[in-house]
């Protein structure tokens, strides 16, 4: 992803809200958004309540959702 194109798409979809992407398998996405203000990406293992609460929107990939379910199942 090019940062310029990704910025336009994110701003079109979410406006100026803070967005947190959860994804383990997308290095290109991480490179594309690393310099965007208010937009972050975390792997499933790095997911925490603090980061979730300080963002307005949470975007979770399907593979990351599977990983989250596995982590929760281990705790319960």
C-alpha cells in the first residue's frame, strides 16, 4: 500500500477518528500506516485494553479474530 492512497481511503471511511487495526499477517499495511496520525496497527499478541480504549474505531481482520478467540479460550 502507498501511504498517500491508504491515507485517502482511511480518511474517506473513518474521517479523522483514531483507528486501530489488529492484524498479524499484513506487513504492507503496517508500512503504509506507520506515519499516519491517529492510525495504528497491532498484532494479536500486542492487543491490550489501553490501546482499544484510546481509539475510536477498531478494525480486526478475520485471521486476527481467530487469534483473539484462541487467546481468550486459553485464559478461560
